[in-house]
């Protein structure tokens, strides 16, 4: 589940509600002779799990993102126990860093833990030949409209050698197209306490699993390490933030034969006033300069994210957003209508842009982007 937008949460609640009618309590699958287990996992589990646990007793299992590796054990406990018997874990079964409750075999685990590295060793991938490799979880930017820091917690970086080891495992399995994932990949700055010289760093780049003596590994450094892994044919990444996308990154993209010449660069609003309310950390002019630099240095394509109808957004603010879309000429854009997320700074602002106005502005930008993508504008 995703908790970034309210619409996604509403859909999940509706689906969970429908399961109550489809899967009655104490029913069994006649083919498998096993209990059906309904579970809610992911970001929505962290944001609304307690409420759903109380209001939807037919949901058996609720697990937050940092505890996904525990799901097999939890499912086994539910399967192997009688639903009519209240089950309490023995002290030996408990983890000091685990917080969950059993109520007639219902389990809820919303504890914020650092995800165990073994979680990333799973061999399943949805797309043959491609692999998504997580480099960080959480986010410490606290954009005013975004719930991610509250459901995924602050930024946590995986160790470079673990990331490279996962890339190598994927290559062995025939997955040579690698996508690096992070809420803001530019925030990747893995720090060690040991001092490092320039020559030492060059040696580390060649021996991509040994970064024990590197003082700081930046995202650009990490890209270089992935690039030299034997067998990697293609690299891309999601998502950079405009406020700290460096020219060093653009120059590496330009000269690399493996990094895809595409940059997804969310600008969210073209109004400096709205950008300040959003806590985005850049201005309209700085964003357009960055896009121009990217096109001049890399010569690739750009995509973006846009929010319309943010609190207090006026027609003038919207027109500035529209102008950025016209000037930047994105290959594609994800355009969203603002919806308040409980717990965020923006939720304290009055959601004062009428829904009809949001829909009108949304449609204007959608049509404009379609024309740009078709090359008609």
C-alpha cells in the first residue's frame, strides 16, 4: 500500500471492506485447505494501521515497511494456530525491537526498525532482465505536503558494499538493467569515520565492494561504483530532488555509456510563494536553470511531478506553474490534485482551493502536457 495520496488510502479501505463480505471469518479455501489471510502491509499500515486493526477485525495481519521481512514468520504463526484460541507469544519468541499484539491470531507490527539487510537478498523480480535496488529508505526533507517522513521515518542509508553486492547478485541472475531507488537519491551521503586519500578512493572505485576506508560516499560516487560492476548494461535512478541535483551528477550522466539520459525532476509548483509554503528549497528560476543545464550538458529528456490546488494557490500562482511546463517541455509529467495528508505541515493550512478549480487546473495542465509530448506545442 501507498500512503502518499489520500485517494490511494480510500481505495485500500474500500478493498479491505469488500474482503469482509468475500472472506468470512473461519472459512477455508477448499482447494488448499488453509485459512485465507488478509494482510495490510506497507506505508498505509504505518499511517493508519492502528485504526484499521480496531475497526476491521477481519484483517489478520498489519505490518509496517521496516518489518516486511517478518511476514513469513507471522503468516506461519497464523496458519499453524487455531483461530478460536487466543495465542500469546512466549518471551523466547519476542524480539526486543518488535512491537506487536496478538488477538486471536491477529498480528500488528508497526515498530520502526532499521530494515535487516537480508530482506534485499530475495531473488524475485517482476520484470525479467531488470532490477530495482533500494539505496535508502525514508526522507528527511519534510516537504510540507508529504507524509513520507512520517510513515517511512527519516533518511536511512544502506551501506555501499551491500548495495553493490545486491547489484552483483542481480547481474548473476541475468538482471543487467539496474534502477537505484530512494525518496531523494541526491541525499545519499554514506559516511565512514576513517580518513581517505584521493588515491585510496580511486582504488575503492575499482574494487566496488570495499568502501570501508572511504570517508564519504556520495550518490555520484555510488553511481560510479555501480557503473564498473561487470555485466551491468544500463543504470537509471529515481528520484532526484531539484534543490541538490549537482552539475557533477549531470556531467557523469553525460559521459557515461550506461546511465540512461533521462532525469525525473519534480518541480511541484512554478510559484515561488507556493514553493516556499511547500518547503521545497528552490525557486522557479533555479529550477528552470537546472533544466537548462541538464539539457545543455546531458542532452537527454526530463520528466516531472506537479501539484495543483495547494492551499492559497491563486490564478497567478497557477499561471506560473503553467509557464514552467511550457518552458521546460517535459517528456512526461505526473500531475496531481492536492489533498491534505494528516500530520503534515500543510494539513494545518485551510484546503481553500475548491475541488472544481483543482479539476479545471488539473485538466489544463494535462492537455498542455499532451500537446507538448505530441510535439504540437
